[in-house]
C-alpha cells in the first residue's frame, strides 16, 4: 500500500454547534496514524481462518473483534464497500427515533470523504430510509481506522465480503460440498404412503403434523385473519396453490402477496431487483409448510391453511453471503415491520456470524410487535462446528430446529444449542424421510427437511394460536406456545422448550 502523508488532516468541528450540550453530536474526526497501518492485506483464506477460530473457540464472531488490517483486508476483497451502522448508542437503529440521524450520517461521510479524497457522489452508495445504516465506498485502511475511532459508529463491517464463497473455494475437490449449503432445488418426489394422511377435501396432511397435534388443532383454528411474512428466496410462479389457487378446497377468503428485495448483480451498488419469483425452490417449500391450502388436488396442506401470506424474494439461496442478499433481507424485514397486517415473520436462512444491517432489520421488525421465527441452522461440510446461527441467535428471534422421530435427537444436519426455543419433529426414524410439501411445479410434491421446515412449521402453529386469540399481542402468543411445549416450564440445554402441542396451544 502506498505510504500517505496525513499531516493535512485536522479534526472536524462538531455539527449543530447551536444545539444545547445534551443535543450535540459528541464526536470528532481523528487522523489515522502511520504507525497503526499494516501495508499488506491478508488473504481471504486467512480471514476465514480467523473467523473460524473465533467461532470454534467462542461460538461467535463479530467484525468488532477484527484488527484494522483484517477488517480492511475483508473490505478490499469485498469490492471495497463498507456498511456503517451509526447512532448515539448501541440500539440507536431506528431513524424515526433518532432525531440526530442526518447530522451523524453527514459527519461520518465527512470522515470518509476526508480520508478517501473523493466527493459525496463517489462515497455514499446507499442510505437506508428507516434504519441508521449506510453503505460507503472505502479503499484505504486509514479510513477504517478513523471511522473506528468515532463513538458514533455502532458497527463497521465489510458489506460484500463472501465468507461462504471463500469456504467453498477451499473445498472445490469435494463435489458435494462445492454445491452444498445453498438449499436450492426444483425436484419433485413421490410421497411414501406412510408419510401422509389424506384429509378432506383431498389434501395430504404430512406425518409431522400429527407429531404436534396440528390436525386436531384445526377444529379450533386454521389461521384465519393472521398474516405470515416469509423472508426467503421467493415463491414459485409455477405453483398455483401458492398463487391463483391459494384459495382452494377448504382454504377461503385469504390473500397471498409476493415481493422482491434481492438484486441479482455482482456489483454491490446495483439497485434493480429481479422480482418476487423463486429461482431456488427453498422459499416455495417454506411457504407451503406454513400455509399451503387445504386443497382438493391430492397435495400437501400447510399448518395454517387459512392464513394470509406475504412472501419476499430476499436472497438467491439460504446462505446470506454478500451485499445484495444481506440488503435484501434487511429490506424485507423493514418492509414487513412497516406492514401493520403482518403478525408473524418466518425466515429459514442465515449466516454463521452476525451481520449488522440484518440485525438492525430484525430489531426494527421486532420493535413493531412482530413475532419472528428464525432457523437454528442446517449444517454444511464446513460449518458443522457452528451452534445456533445468526439471526436465530438474536434475543429478538425465536430459534427453531428439527429433530428426529421418537425422541430428542437432532436431525442429521440440524444445529442445536442453548439459544434454541422450539423443536419440530421432521425426520422419520426408519426411512429418514422429511416433510412433504408442494413442489416448485404444479401437481407435484416434494420432501424438505432441516431447521428450515421446522421454522416454517412453527410459524404456522403461531398463526393458529394468534387466530384463536386475535386480541393477544406477540408476548401472549409466545407464552402460550411455550406453555404447550414438552419441557415447559423448564428449558432443555439443546432443544429449548421442545415440541409444541398445537392442540393444547389453541385450547
């Protein structure tokens, strides 16, 4: 890295000098010193190794732990884009509750422009309308150091560093791992007769629903009047049961809406989304598990078959790697948070460590009273050492994982741990078969497993409880679910409150 003379940089005076002392943005620009710089960036493989070490030793990783050189190196390898979460305290994420947000954003931009030597239109790439976060272009380690010295920065992270892409590159010789972990597929399968029961008018109720007494609970509640938001890879345009035939059979008077927040581009500054349609298959399976209609076509029915659905294509696949997937998820959560009709949000995607902007989005939706369910984690070959993944690990999220039939043994590829709240039986003991759902294409079924389907199933049970008690708030619904679960009032060290008895939960 070329040595730079920084003697010309001076402290920038505080903005809003006319404000009272209590209202003043209390920060200044500090010059980065030559002694703090490390000239050469480290490799992506070295960055991943340090992340993995932290995950193995502590179960967590946050970019705040990284050295200046490690963070700058990750920015350098991530198309030189930085995400900044700003504010006067750790939970100052909501612009509407942060009267100084514009001043703080401007002050931090002044720091970046001073150290980068570039105008605003080459510095600010995006600023969120609802959250105190922005993406900026950064090329110099001095800029990283100066920003980290500011007490107005809540987090500073590489916006487009791709941990999973690097991990895959290390295992290219293993064909299964090079393609594993995406969670995508358009396959269909003939369902084994033992894996479903035909219910009126001609729908298939998955075996797993009987493990939680869901069919018995339907006598009390079917989810009518409750709206579930699904943050995932979208919904198939080729599955009419999640489209024009969403009201089919015994499912009536409800709506499905589809949106897209994912930008399919290699350039982090691109803004055009590619629409709401699922191009992976995973989101379609999750929407089916939660709320597919109680149809007369001989296909699987969802848990809350009379609930409304709002689905978001927020990512390309289930591992939230890179700027566009992380922005897409953040934007989906803020949109659902701002939608008064939405009661429940389900997301069966995640990352092995925290992402500041997604954390802000989850907190924002939670602050609006939403009940948020997130997948506890489904293993890939290089993340088997990780416990409960992010954002299921957050206090604002209800973490769910999958277990095998016949006892509390996690499914073959499910994560567990102290942060799990609920479990769903989703893998058969004898055959290993998972949960029947409607497939990507019309008139076809498939199996889906992991903590993903466990999460969508639990979101459906929550809709049953809320529909039975429409005046309740989130905390009351969650309390009822806990009280109806196997281990209540205790919490198992690996499986939380365990399996929910849906019948008890709606009585």
